[in-house]
C-alpha cells in the first residue's frame, strides 16, 4: 500500500493485479486468485485499515484510499524490514534492493541502472533496465512512448506485469515488437495508447489481463496444433478494435470473463466481423460493445447467456434488441450510452430483466417509458443522464422493494418533477431506504425547478430527496 502517493485514489483492480504478479496471493481449489484478493480487500475495509472511496455498478469496491497515518506506518515497516526502497531524488546504494518505488520525476534515469537484483520497479521515469532479467513488475506512471516500449520489451523473460498508466493522446498507433513473444511469463499488460500487436501475442499463454486503449489484434495463426496456444488464463481483454471474431479466435480466448470490443470504421462488411461467434464465449460475464454509430452492427452480435454486465455505447437499438437483452438469465448490470432507439415509447415486457440490479441510460432519445415495478423486480439503482426528451419516470418504479437510488443528471424538468413525486410518495409510505438525487446543469435550471415545485404545492425538503446543480 505504501507505493501509492499520499491521498492517491487506489484502483482496487490494479492493486490486485500487482499482488498476483508479486506472488503474494496463494491459490486454492475453490476460488480464483482475484477472488481471494478481493477477500483480502474486504477484510482490510472491515478492519478500517483502508477506506472505501467508490463502489462500481456491481457493488464491489473500485477505488479505495489509505489514511495518511497508516501510510506512514507502512513506510516505517517497509524501511525496517527492507521490503522496498522508496527513492527520493538521487539516492545511492540501491544495488541490492529487490523493490524500488520512485514517484518523483526528478530522479536521474541512470540511477535506476544500479539495481541488477530488482524484482519490482514502480516509477515515474522510463528507467533503462533492459538487461535486468530478474524483473517481475514494471509499472510506469508515465505515457507509453515508442522507444520505451521497444526498450523494455527486451529479454525480460521473468516479467509478469508491464504497465504504462498514463494515457498518451497521440492518435497514431505503435507496433509492439515481435520480441514480446519472449515474455512467456507475462500476466498483465496495461498501455494507455493505441497498439498494433504482433502475431506472437497469441503464443503468450500466461496472459491474464490485457488492458490497452485500442488494441489491433492480428488473426490467430491457422497452422498450429489445436490447444497448443490457447490463452487459458486470459480473463480480461480490451479494448479490441475492428477485430473479426472467427471460431478460431474464440477458441483461443474461450475462458475470457471481461471483454471490451470497438469498431470505428466501415472498411469491412459488418458480416465479416463474425460477431455471432461471441456467443461461444460461455464464461464471459462482462461485455462492452462500442460500434460508434456503425449501423445495424448490434443486430449482428449474439450474446452468451453467461453475461452479468453489458455496456452498449453508440448503438442503434431496436425494442426487440432490448427484449433479447432482457431475456439474458444472469444479467445484473445494463448501461446504454449515446445511442438511438427506433421509436419514442419503451414498453418493457414482464418476465424480462428478472435479475437486473443496475440500469444506466445516457443520452438516448426515449420520450415515454411505460414501466412498473414488475418489469425490473430487483432493481437497486437507476441512473438517467442527458435524457433531454424523457417526459417522466414512471411513478410505479418507486414501488420496487429493492430500489435504493434514483439519479437524474441533466434530464428534463418534467422528469425531475416525476422523480421528486416518487420520493415524496415513498417517504409518505414509510420508505426510508430510497434516495432520489436530481442534478441540473445550471443554477437557473434549479431555480426554475423549485418554482415549479412551489406551484405544485409539494415540498421536496425530505431526507430522501436532493436537488442541486453542477
């Protein structure tokens, strides 16, 4: 925990990947390494040793923090046990250090060459460690530059974790060298820029997490023995761009649990992307699909029944598409962002969305939403953002017994009034669990809303309702 700067937001998923790469997590027969690590995170939170900062849509902790006093204690233990070297400016004597953390960009690069025994490097400078064959973890709090990528992917046969954590705004992509194939121990690769991967990536059998801003994958080689180079450990793959999902490709990533795919051009016929084969990924739990306005691409996609979380961005959505999605038996989270629907009226069908707990809709042109509590029977959180045509939220939504939060952000005034009516009715019925929050874009919009409420002779001063502007 001491490697993170003071008051830093600590992304739990990244922390867990570091724990796994370091070998701190011991496997058991009933849980994955990530599930065991999540248990440790929850134990630390229960003991008030780390603080919950933000929960994701699946109610898991996404971001945590550590108290300054506890971080100071960690640093003292680090020094006492010689667990890690926290570099300040230009220190000497790091030759025998196994773990080096350098969060200051002022440290001269050649200093980091003096650590031939280093297993872990977390730094804000590029560091020239190409000859250190013992490295397991390299994490750079910097942008991925072409010369750095080619320098660091050289002969690091023990490397398990490679990350460039800052986004590079360059629109040009970088080709990874074919020498990446020698990183046969690599488990996690995180790069914040567009990357063209060589065919050798299909031979990296230890890969578990691939998180790249835009990843252009080549087709898998066809002339290899079946199961010879199946990426059995791969759990997360993103953000794969303009890729054709052939049967062979799906076989290579058959165990993937989290997948993010994008399409940003129309150079191929939409049939060529073979999106129907996504249904072969029978262990897939989370899918993000961003076709960015390419028409009818959603209709080419076949969902696996295992999905628990689905995010659609930039899609043309038909009502029958929502029925297909609503029929997914394990779906708990649905996010619809910046898209179009074929009509103005959404009439949900009873018997669908039976397990949905989180529904988020951003910038869709729905006008009328005819729903009641039977359509989303276990919904816990509803987010509506930028819905500038929506007339109102159905009043009966408030009758869902599990509903805890309704959030409106930059929606119509009439939708905001309907949200307030839900809050008032539920408060009058003794519901002290439901919270309703309305966020307006300007102070003027908030004042207009208050005047409308006064005209309706309705008070919105209850504890379960809040209106403000940003």
